[in-house]
């Protein structure tokens, strides 16, 4: 299916808030002017081949839910050899990321707009394998009744396993203790994942808006880095 429904039912419970504010006039302008340069559209029945849409043959990094794009920029600068793909649902964040990409004149980032689970499962050509996948400060859905809306779930890990190269790295950060516990439980329940103790998660990412929000509330930041042996 081209969309989030199968047999009339949603394939995934939305992990994001339905509304995330309006785009500012500046975000609208940059979106109109730059989306064609950095955005990848996906259509039912067509697969995206990063090898074609990205110049170079460097490793692929993926960031899911990049928000305003701070870490995309960090990744692109600290890994100039890498090809960075960012997926985000909300347009204001995409507009903001496009502005930063333009200001920093970065050529190694491409953006997709949509539910990352749909894109990973339906829209990437085989074999697309990422060296690194980052999920930074995902919407926490801290109440037990909304825990099913957390994006880190067994089925997302299954998608990651299919899309990581051997030895590929999964980096999750959160400022919410119950989300940290949730992730550790979900990851340890699947066979194969290893804690990548040789990686320092905090150094692997740039500071993001939601990290700063967490720090303002005196939350502890948890960076979890796992390796998929493949
Ligand atoms: C709490 S914000 C964190 C943003 C950013 N990573 C940061 O640290 O500032 C979570 C982001 O994930 C995005 N998101 C949530 N579920 C998503 C999904 N299934 N696919 C793509 N993006 C998603 C939301 O739109 C939101 O921008």
C-alpha cells in the first residue's frame, strides 16, 4: 500500500503529534525554493535508491524525527564523507532544516517527509543499508496508556535490522527515564543486538532542541548506542 492503512486499518499508531504548529513565512519560502534540491519525494510503486539520489559512495546515515535539523547539520559536518538521510513528519522542522542546510552549504543531506516506518518498510530499494541510524529525543509518550505510541517498538527494530549494514550502529537518546527503560527492554527482548560500549553517544550527536528542553527541566540525558552484528 502507498499509505499508512492496510485493509482499512492503520499499520502503525501515529508516534507523532498530529499538529506541530504553522510554518513561518521564512520556512515556507525556503521550503518552496529548496525542497526540490534536497527533498526526496516518494510515490506508490516507486522505490528510492540512495545510490542514485546522493552523489558519492560514502556510508549512509539515517536520522528519524530530526525536528529542526540540528543534528543533521552536525552529522553532515563531522562526517563529510557520509550521506545523511533525514526523515521527519512535520513541515516546520523540514523548513528549518532546509534553511540550515542552505546557510551551511552542505551537499550531503537529503530529506524525506513522512512516517519513517512507512518509508523504511516500503520505499527504499534493496539493498539500502545504513551505517548508522539515530533516533534522538523521540516523542516520549510517558503515560503507560500511550506507551503504544512510542516509535521504538519491536517492529521498528525489525525494520532497522533489515536496513543496517553488518556492524551498523543504532543511537537512541532520550531525557525521559521511562523511555530509556522502555528502549532497553525492547532492544534486549530481540536477539542479536549488542551494546556498543566503545561509542560515546553524547559525542556522536549535536545538541538538539529537545535535549535543551530536557536539560532546562533538569532531566538526565540518556544516550544508548547499540550494534547490529548483521
Ligand atoms: C520530540 S521531537 C525531537 C526532535 C529532535 N530529534 C530533537 O531532538 O530536537 C520528535 C520528532 O520526531 C518526529 N517523529 C515522530 N514520529 C515520527 C515518525 N514516525 N516518522 C518521522 N518522524 C517522526 C516528530 O515530528 C518530532 O519532530
